[in-house]
C-alpha cells in the first residue's frame, strides 16, 4: 500500500473551493420553523459512506413519507396550479414573444407560487422541500415560468431565508412572497463562470463605515431585468486573524432602488425564451452595511449553500416533464399506422417508451428520497445527493425529450407541436446551477476526500500499533481475496428490501463493495494528484450516481409494496430493470478504473484531444486528398 500518497492526499488536497465547499449548517439554523419529516435527527452521510463500501440502510430505508396532514394540504395546492397551467398559460406564445405576460405573472402570484418555501409568518406558503418538489412537477410544464420561479426563490431570495437577520427577513420576505418584488441571484461574471471564487465585482466600505460602494458586472442573470431585490456577491477587504488584509467574498442584499443598477438587453436564448436573462451592472451602488447577508467575508459559503440546496428539485421537474411527454407521445404512437401496424407495435418504438418510463421513475425516486432527507430535523448536508439528482435528471431529460420527438418524426420537428420547445428548453439543465462537469468533480472529490480522511486515520492508528485496526484492514483484504458473498443486510429475515427485489439488492451490494475497494485503490495510486484526473473522477461520479439511483428505486418500490400502492408491480419491474442495467454499467466503469486496465482508453482520448486543440482544428486529411 502506498501510505505516503494516501497521507499526502489527506493533508494536501486543495480542491477548488467551488467544488468542495460544504454548506454551513449554522446558516441553515433560521430555517427550523419550516416543516420537517417525522423522523429522528440524523447526521446524514449516506452517499459519502458509499465511498468506503458502506451502506447506512437506516438513512434511506424505509422511503420517506409525509404526514397525512401534509398530503391533504399538497392535494389542495395541486389542482388549482394544474388548472392554471392547463388553461391560462400559453407556452407557445411565451416562447415566441420571449416574454411572460403580466396577467400570467399575476396568476402565479395569486396562487402563492412566488413564496412556496417562505414561512407563513412572512406571507409565504411555508412548504417543505418535498412539497416544493411536487409543485415543481407542475410548474415545469412551462420552462420559462419554471426558471423564473426558481431564480426567484430557489436562489434569488434563498440567502435571506437561510442566513438573513430577523430584520432582513421582516423587511424583504413579505413582498418577495407575494411576488410584489422579484428576486435574482447575481454571482456569474464575464471572467468567472464555474470558477465562482474568481469574481471581480468589488464592494468598498465608505469612510463613514455606513455603506459599501458596489462596482462590477454580472452576466447570465435570470430575472436580471425584472428583479427589485438581488443577492449580489462581491469581493471585500477583510482582516484575517494575523491582521493581514485579504480579499474575501461577501453577500449583499441589493435593491434596484439604491441606484447605480443597470440591466442590459435580454439575451436571445435557444430555449426558456420567456424567462428574462441579462447582464446587470453596478456602478457606485450604495448598499447599507446592514444589508450584508451573514458575515463580511462569508459570502462564498452562502453562495455554495444556496446552490447546493436547490438542485434536487430538478429531478421532480424533469420527471413531470417526461410524464407529460409520455402521455402526448403514446397517443400518437397508438393511432399512427405504418406498414399496416400501429407505431406502438414496433419494438424500437416500445424501447423508447420504456426508456422514458424508467427515467421518470428513477428521477422521481431520487428527487423525493433527497427531499425527504433534506426535510429531516437538523438540516443534514445533502449537497452530494442533490448534485447527483441534478446530473442524472438533466441528462436523462435530454435523452427522453429526444426520444419522444423521434417517435413523432417530422411532426415532432415542427413548431406546431411542443416537442421542439421542450428540447430547446431542457438543454439548459445541464449547464446552469453548476455545469454537470463541475458537479461530477464535486461529487467525486467530496467523497474521495471524505474517504481519504477516514482511511488516513486508520493508517495512522495502524502505525501506532492499534491491533484492532490492523485486523479490520487485513480482514477486509482477506474477504476480498476469498471472494466471499457481500451482505449489507438489505435482504433476508431482517432485510429492508422486498423479496421481489432481492436479485437487484444483491447486485447493488456487490457494486458497493467493489466501489469501496476501487476508491481505496485510487487513493493509494494517485494520492493528492487525483484532483487532476478528471476522466477517473468522472467514472467515480457516474458510478456513485448509479448507486444512489439504485438505492432510491429499491427503497421506493419496497415501500410501495408494503403499503399496497396501486401498480406497485410496475415499480418492481422498473426497479429491477434499472438495477440490472446500472449493475453492468458500474462494473464496466470500475473495471476501467483498475490499474493498467485494457478497457481504459483515456490515454488515446487525451492524445486525440491534444492534437485537435493544438491545431485548433480537425487534424486528418480529407478522404479525397491525394499525394500523387
């Protein structure tokens, strides 16, 4: 074992703060008036423990449930929202005119959709993450509206909600909850995209110490031209413990009425065209010191906490979109005939519907499992789980929209039907709220760092002569070499997975055990240089995403059977089908991660990319070229 590399990783890994900043729990404390799941307080580390080859089944089994009161309440909210989107929202017009009509915004405000998670004491609905996800299924019927609402409350006002003072909440939240004021989140800059820590917008304290003067530009700001209230991140000068001056990021509540705030021309976008996206410029904008969110210099954690908290809802939103696509596409496939047979009778068309149904089922399962975790008392860190939901759902949604359009053929390609709009709208999901590439890095490195610290601790204990740790490590190695059956207690007499899912549970357990040993070997092999091995980290992240998805469907289907939900046999079929596919994918990816694996083609891929990037062009001669 290369202990030196492992210790080096634990001590020296300096991953970009954008990737590894974990939410500060103290920032979440003011949220404790919000409704929570009826369960005991737990400090969740489910996804992170998978990196150690461990399954904390008590954290994910049984599948989360909401109370009867909450269920009754959400069932009261859903029908009027569905009715509004079905009857009063003209998505075709919104897309064509690149604008959400005033009357549509008024209807959204009347339904309370601008204050879904704002506590009732401030005029909001005060709903839980689970209930927010359920409403998100409906609002996703129109991509532009979904983005407008999300930019307002999932990120725009979230800083006030999570880290604001009582005075800030009382001043701003009531009008934000009613929709009288609209919020925006201002982080991205021309020179700072995924690398959020490199922003250059600056806030300088005035001589009298009463205001900050804000100067700089923010780009790609959703609601930028509509917002009355903005959460803005800027560099400020602070003194460290040694009295040295340093630049640190601070979060501010900025009112457009402060002056010096200019919104640029709305961007002409591929999709979500009705949402407002523009550049916002601040020129000597005078911000009172009492409008600092949290502490001066503490803005980066706030920004990461905001972004981490909202990604999970993309799962329910994508699932809602896919379920509507299935309904629209199935009608066409069931009536359209070719070669004297309905399209629905052809195997390759059936495969597309199976892909869509399975994707929706997995996304839903992941989203509501994560929402349930987030709703537990104590506000555990579910940032890794939320990131996995975002990556899986955004990419799965893109595939499903493409498959649905393919079923309709040329008809789906026209603007007479909404499929092409769905295709354009959903492409942004892989880009905003953290690109999927950055999130894969975050997922993998967060877990690798967690595992590295624990394994390093064990190595230190072993070096001190701790016999118990020595036997633990040797026993683990011996079990692996003997190829003993893996058993995490998911099945059997005291198991938590229903017998009809036993084979899938066993495949999951085998994957987890292999994943733990694979992570350990990667840490020994690469040490701190693992941060530069992006293709390795991508496979680590993709394997973990599949493991979490397998967890979600096994837990959900087992619960559905136990409570006797209608069509639970369909859930079992979907869960078993997905788990089998995921099992073989995971095994292949982990095989590629083995040292000197013949299945790994990374070296060649890097050579190809380097040749193209050096030439800034395709490097091969044209097939019609000749040398004679």
